[in-house]
C-alpha cells in the first residue's frame, strides 16, 4: 500500500542511491535494435529521429526531479517540471521514498490508496484491468479511460495498465480530463510514471520477499555509464503465487488464481550533443497462470421458497471451485521505444515512437449447463458424442457436493423440466455439460508523437504537437463441446474433433488515430495564471469478421448468430472530437493556491464482436417465441463515442512552515454515452459486449492532509465522496436514477510512517495503511426486479409456473464497504534493509468484482486478495 503525498514531503529521494536521485536530467539513449525492429517501426523511428536531428531538436516530457532540494515535490502534471502546490489541479504523488516504504511497484497497489480511485484487476485474466476515477470507469473490452504515460511515452494497450513498467522513481495520478495535455483516452485522468535513468556511477539494487501461499517477488536493477555520453539501465522482476483458492474436484489443486510472471527492461540513454539526447527502451514480459476467478450467484427471490440460497447476497458468498477444466492464462508483451530531445535556446523539441505487441489468451470451463446447450436433438455423430459425454459425467458425479443451491441430479436436464431427477449446475461445474471456452486477444500498436514547447522564461508559454497511432487488434471468443479431452488453442475446431466449436466470435479491428494539440499559458501578474489547451482527435475504426461460414454441430444453427442472413460484411466508422481544457490559478501567497479547471474528455466509439446484437435480440427481446422473454435491452454491434465535461475547483497549501500540507477540491462531471460492459449468459453460451449509458452526472469532493508531527514521524489521511445519477439510458430505460456502475460511494485512506535512528548505523522504520472503500454497484440495474430466461422457461416447463416466478431481484448485488489494513516494519542499514509485512492483516473477506448477468438471474463474482504475511530483504550499491 502506498502513502499518497498531496503536497510537500522532505527527503523524498532517501530511498534511492544519491546518484539515482540526482540524475533525472541525464540524456537519452540509443542501442541498436538490429532485426528485432519491424520494418514499419524502423522506418517510423528513423523518420522521427531524422526529423529531429535535422532540426537539432527535442523537448523533455518527464520529471526533471522529484525533489527541488528544499523538500518541495516536483511533478510534471502539465508536461513541465513544477512544484506540486503550483499545479492547478488535483494530483496525487507517490515518491521514491513511499514506493520503497510500501514495497509496491504496480498500479494495483499504488492506486489502492489514491483517493477517489478504485481498480478491478485480474478477475478474468491478467490483462483485464478497469480503473475508476471519480465515477468514470474504463469498461472491459473498450478503451481505457485513463492514460498511462511512462517516461513521457503514452502506452495504448489496456493490458499494460497493471504491468511492471521498470524501476519506478515517481508516480503521479492526475484526475479529470487530461486529453489536451497527455493524449488519447485520458477522459478520467492520467497515470504518469517516471523510471530511473542512468547516472555517472555504477549503482543498483535488489529486493526479494516471500510470504504465505508460496507468494514471492524478486526485483533488481543495475544502472551506470557505458561511456562519457552513454548510460544504461537493466532491470528484471519475477513474481509467483500459489493463490488463495483451491479446486475441490481436481484434488484441491492450486489452479484457481495461481500465477507466475517475469519481465526484463532495458534502457540506453545517449547524449548526442550538449543539446540533444536519445532515450531507447525495450521491454519483454511473460505471464502464465489461471483465469476466470469467478463463482456464480443466483438472485431469484421466488425460488428461495425452495432453497434460500437461490436469493443470495453477493457479500455473503462462500467461494468454492470445482470445475473439471484447469483454467489457464497466457500473456506475452514486447515493446520498443525511442525518444529524442533537443534543447533550443527558445524552446524544446521532442519526438518519440513506440512499438507494442501484446498477446493474451485464456481457457476455462463454460457456463451453459443449466440451459442444456450441450443436450441436442440434432442427429449427427458430434452431437450424439457430446450428449453421451454429458449424461455419463452427470451420472458419475451425482451427489457431488456443489455450493448451494446447485446440485447434480441423475440427468443433466434442468430441474424445471425434470423435477424428480434433473440438475441445477450453476456455472463451471465438474461435469462436461458446461462446455469449454477460449478467449484470445492479440494487439500490435505503432505510435509516434512530436511536440515543440517554448522556453519557460516569460509570461507566455506555449506548445504544439502532432500524434499518430495505428492499432491492429484481433479478438476471439470460442465455445466448444467438452469431450473430456481438454481445450483446444484453436478458435475453430471442426465437427468430429476433440473440442468441436459450438459458437465463435472472431473479429479484426483496425484503428488509425490522428491528433493535433497545443497549449498556451499566460501569467499577466505573478500571482495569477491562465492556461488553455486544445486537442483534436480523428479516429478511423474498421471491423472485419473472421468467423468461417459454418454450422454449430450441437444445435444445428449458425456458428455465429449474426451469419443467419449470410456472411457478416465489414464495418467502419470515424469518430472526431475537440478536447479543450482551461485552467485558472491564483496564488494567495507562496504557500496557498486557489485553482479551477474545466475540460472535455473523449473516448472513441467502436465495434463489439459482430453478431452480438443478433444474439441479444434472438434470446432476450423476442417474447413472441415460447421460452423467451421481452427483456427490452438494446445492444448494438457498434457502440457510441463517450464524451464528458468536467469542472473542478479547489485550494491547496502548506501550514506551519510546511509541516502540514493540504488540498481540498470539489468536482462535477457530465458524461454522455458512457461506455459500459455487459455480460450475457444463456443457452446460446456467453457474450461480452460494450453498451452505452446515455447520460450520467457525477459530483463529489476530495480532501488530502499530511502532517509531519516531528522529524521522522508523518501521519496522513485522504478522503473522497462521489455521488452520481443515471439521467438517461436507452439500453435499459428503467435504470434512470441509479448510480454510475463501478463507482464507490466514498474512499478513505489513513496511515502513518515512522523512521527513527537506533544507532549511528541503523534505523527502524514502521508503516501502517488503512483503506476503506465504500459501497459499490457494478451494473446500471440496481434495486430492481427483472425478467430472466427462467421467466420464459417456467410456463412451458414441467412445473408450469407463472413467468413472474422466474424474475430476479438485484438489490443484493451491491458490494458492501470494506477496509483493509497493511503493516510493514523494517531495520535499515546503510546499504541494506530487512522487513516484515502483512498485507490485509485482518484477512478481510471482500469482493474484487461483481458482474451481474441480468437476464441470467444472477451474478459472476470474484473475491479480493486475502492475507499475506511475509518477509523481505533488500540491498543497494
């Protein structure tokens, strides 16, 4: 857990060697890439470098220092180094000292103690991360709402939001629209990371810890000069865990949330001349582990008369796992980037280019047993083999102790059609009747930016720039029949194979982004500053369906429901948006700053897997067909762009010679066409889509306090309260008045850090953090009753019950408030440290995520991390 500094803190570089702390202005880097560079990127890098060198170019976009020598934290919230107190916006800063004191180096841990920010990460797979800042959420399967900027370079793949980004030196979390300053997909804010650059002496550090459940981490780096003009940084990280949960059916195997990953980062910084530097970076990371860490929970109040567990509060869930499929998750990342800077006397020119390739996949059990998808009357060998396998495993596992209210009867027919001997499996059962799932996502990005900024030596400062991005992304979701022979890694498997495909979504999405931007800051008098920034984005998006025109051997229908009328044609659209930002700052004195800002946020629209609309309409909006319902939910194969308008005003300052620092801000945001993730489950299989909530209003307030009680003892507290209201929602019209999904009502962070000398050579450190996260809804449907697939099936079932008996009520799907305590204590010598730590000390049970599947009649819920107690050693040279 991390201490968030919202103002000053002395000695912020103590945790690093002196040369690392002082040398953030060292020049850039250039190693040879050889054959590793794709030709397109090579041409782009050469073109950018040539343009800059021809103009003798470059402008820095990263922190010049984290401490100005007088205890003032310096940040880059406006692309230039300045005191935190002078920034006319809410910025939370995690310094090098805090990173060392808390042992954190990933976004998940850092954001846990950032007020007004919550994160959901890793519940489905490692690259699945959604960050919510003040009510604006990054919808799963859409673009992120938060820009990730590392050493001045904008990352463009959401899978990278929680990856280790190298040896962190400082992290800044900016809140509110940042597109005009930091670029694409910064509607909710930006995470700005600065990593260590090489100094003029050889230095390094190593840290390793180990705790319960075989959970361990190792991290190290070495940095220094290769010559008078060239320096390097090489770092590596490794993490492993057996996970918190076990699979009962597979002999209590560690196959639920186990994980192993490692990464390598390299950096070369070369000073090409007194005014020109080149910074070259490369990164490789690989992860292997489990996926789909979910349980299914039912919310059917009328079924509760038979078994109360049919109407379950998600917070009361006792998690159990017994899938017959060992879930897997693989992720591989490769990156190359180059950044050139040139300092003119009148300003700075900078340019960079980035190539990124992230491939990820998961395999897991399916969810369709309760709707008998794999019991078919189609007369072909594949269907008959699937039927036989499903009936055989059901008979063999009859009476296997599933979590209430699910059970395995004598046959796999749903109990509503066979009350005497039918089954209620839930999702991810130990039988083969669920089928299997394979999800893939492969994305290659090529991006570049060039920017010129005037010198910061007058009342008027300005900057202009251009940006380009190309994204080539392919996604696939394949459902297959489980014949007891595992899950194929191919998206399509023909009838008669060991894992025949029953449903397939497979699309290629290509995006070209062009943007121009600029800013102007005017200081008419010393106390008052006006800033104006503007960005214009054009995003051209194309979707191409890759599903073969084939039949489902299980049901006899099309393998993709969107192909019923023939092959799905390509689709394309262009999204454009102007993003202005205005800032005002009035310095009452050197220790007090009044500020206000307003800006526009933007996320381009896009395409769901083609055929999604057909599935929803055929299964949920066709009440004329027996066994179906008229749910009235609207899903399109194309979702709309998201637009937000955000206003913030506040005050920040220091008291008592800087011993107390504070900032207070209030904010109001209007969001139009908020992008939102929906999950559908039924006899058709499963479906992931992005929809739009037409209008959402958000408002709230935030307070940060830090107090230095005496030298070596600091206490800190921060809090946020956010309220929201859905004003319009064509996708689900009856959700008006509900709250913004994934938005905690409040967050509270309190803690203390103590560092006292034990002797001339030893120092004792202690750190305590407490994070309280308020109640959270995860869907636009909240205190409401909705018809489900059971509502359509009951009237035609053996039970002959009215449709209303199958309705679900979702008042039990709100995550309760929860608090987590982290402690850390250490003994520190000159170049070494030994620590003990306890993460989630009280072993608090909490929910990482709740995904209601409204027409299914339940939710898919994922547990949060449990307690880890362990020890750590570290040294530096």
